[in-house]
């Protein structure tokens, strides 16, 4: 029932499922204390090399951390390294005298972790989703980290939590910190756009879309000139739903109605208006006639093949299908993003969803929870402060080839990272001065933008369209954030158990019914029947549960 951005999270927010954890080598978990602040601090004070800076001090005696993880497929390791033995694992040992031991690696991470939870065979430190966090808290299986976080977290790490206080609060209960949120790259990642093929648009001398009528006209003109269909979407309706804000509809999101009650955006009257227009587009051939049988890959294959020139999409279009599009069709075939127009011609209010998907937890009774905080501090330091303080070789080894994503539970992201990064990169591109590039990420985005501009390198398409093009996606997203022209979901935290228990059933009812309306096998008034079916199947219970947990 949350917004379906799994692929976006993979490529943009990159919240990996790698887990790393800890136990003391000189006193393993079997000999651990009760996890209270006093016992933890007493142990650490006799083991740390330099207690004057507890956030980064090393241990005299080795501390071992046991964890579990899943593979990160995009990472490219030097020969002999892997997810359990790599440059980060070696750094933990060399800098802190911390040995990280991975007990198991599984591509079915959540399933295997659920089994570990049910059998109480937990590692010392691991990543959980919001529902698993609540389960562990209720079972009294994870440690209250409030005191250890306050004492050992670096100012930068604490600043991350202050920057997204709502997400930090979602990991607490009754003032106790049970889950440290891994956070996200920033809300600047969330606004969505209509992406338009630039060479076709310029060839036909078409203006930027200011209204839905303009968008419809662009689609029809493209079809007239180049054949095919107008707008690429897939069978999930996720991408078509991105256009729903044109009618002030917010599918997949819990919002407040006029009475103050929380309601599901997908079943509100505004969606009926959107479906009526989409049914008309389908008749005209604007919507892919075969969308109902196409998955994500098939949808993007048509973009890469040059069959369609418009696509509602997330800010990361340049990474996929952008790279393959440029490789196959050339630099001029690149798509540029535009704000999604509305029926009224006013700017559409974007939908903003709860962005934190994972939490770091420590098994109750673990003797050295502060070791986890030290490694989180170090990750933040490398990513946001390493330039100028660490050698280029060190930063390259830790961050290039997607190595920055293999640290699992030892990573908390800067929720202002992408916003700050865009400001610095765009300024550097305009001024030709790189003095403001202070992080490895900024340099990467800048260099790739320049690489695309000068060489049209396909692999640099994503960073260029996100940061360095004449119409950068982040530039449009920044406009949305700076103007406050967005609505945040009311479900800012764990999904209530009742809602989660339905899985995809409730959304499947809507997708099936809405598809029938779009394809014309049912008229638009069938919307009311679909909504009633949704309510009867559990929608009313879900609504009650959401209001009980997040309502006023």
C-alpha cells in the first residue's frame, strides 16, 4: 500500500539489504552483559585506545561484530574480495580494531531474517524494515540505543537525524531508540516528471507542456510523425499513476480529507476523473495499446527502440532507460524532464512518501553497541568529509564501483545529500570553478556531467540528466521543495499490522479494475464498484487501522 518505487529505491535511494553486526572477541555474545548504558560504558572505557574522542576511538582489544547480509550485485570487487571480505571490512579492523563477521548471505534476506527472528537466532547487528522493527520491539529482542547514540554519535551523524527528525522519531518508542533509521538521499529524489524525447520535440518545434492539452497534443504530434503510440506505461499502472497529480489525485498515498480523516488516495473521486481521461487517451492510441501485458523491462525496451517519445517517470530516468537509449539512438534522442501539468494549468502538488525503509538494530544483550555507532560515524565521515582529508586512492577504493553500497547496517545516509550535491554541482558547471565540490559524490556527478557534455558517454547519461543538463531533474525537484508544492503521506513510519496483512491484495483489486476502465471494457462509473470491492475486501479495516495509528 506504499508507493511502488522499488526500482527507484534500488537506483536512487540505494537502500541496500546488506547487514553487518558486532560482538566482543574477548567477550563474545555468550558472555555479553545486559546491554544497559552503564555496563556498556564501563566496558568500553577500559578497551578504547583514546577515550577523548569516543566517536572515532579504536579498541585496545579486538571487538567482533556478527551480522547477516544479502549480496549487492552492482559492486565490483578487487580479486579475492567479496561481500564478507572487502575494503570496508579491512578498514574496520585497521582503524577501530573491529572484526566484522558475516554469518550468512542470502538473496531472500527478509524471509531468512524472519525465520531468524522467530527462532531467536539473531546476529548482533542487522537491518530490518519498519514492520520487523515493531515486531522486535514488542518481543523485547533489541536494545535501547538512546544513551549509546547520544554518547558516541558524531556531530555529523546526529545532524543527519536532526535533518529528518520525523524518520528518527519513527525508530523510537516511548522515548527509547530501538532502530536507527538508515535515512535516504533526500526528498529531492521524490518529485516525478513527464520525460519527453528532445530531438522529436525540437524537430516539430513544440513548446514545453503547460497544460494537459499541451501534453496530449505533443503525444499526438509524435504519433503522427513517428508512428507508434504516445506515452509509455506498464501493467502495474505505477507510471501512469504519476500523472494523477494533474487531477489533484494522490494514488498509493494516505492523505487527510476535508473532515480530517485519513483516506487512501487511490479511491478518492479525483482518481475517477483521471481514469476518464486515460480511457479517452487509450481510445486515441496515446496510451500503449499493449500496456496491460508489458512489465517494466518491456515498457523501457520500447523507449530504447524509439517507438515512443513520452514517459511519466522518476527523477532517475537517465540511468534506466537513459543509458541504453543514448547507446542505441544517440545523444540527441535523450529525453528531458518537465513538470507534470494539470487540468487547471496550475502547478501540480507532488506526492512525497515516507522515504526511510530500513533501520539498524542491535540484539539485546550485545556487549559493545557503541562499536556500531563508530562505524556509522566513519561512513558519514568518508562520504561527506573525506575529500581533502583522505587520499584519492582511499576514497576511490571505498566508494567507486558501488563499493559505498556494500556496508549494509553500517550506513546512515545524509538526508540533505542530494540537495546539497545538486547545488554544488550546478554551480560548478556554470562557473567552471570546482572549489565548491567537497564530497566524492559531488565530484562524481560533476565529472560525469562534463563527460556527457563533451563526449556523449552513454554511461554518464544518468548524472548528466539529473544534475548537469539544461533541464536537470534535480533542478525541477528543487523548485518543488523550495516552493513547498507537495503533500506528504500521513503514513510516516511503520505500516499498521492490519494493513500489512493484506499484502498486495487491496492494490491488486484497484489495478485490475482501473485497467478495465482504461481499456474500455468497463465505463468510468465502474470506479464506484471497484472502490466498494476494495472496501469490502479490507479497505475499511485498513483505513481504520491507519487512522488509529496516524490519525488525529
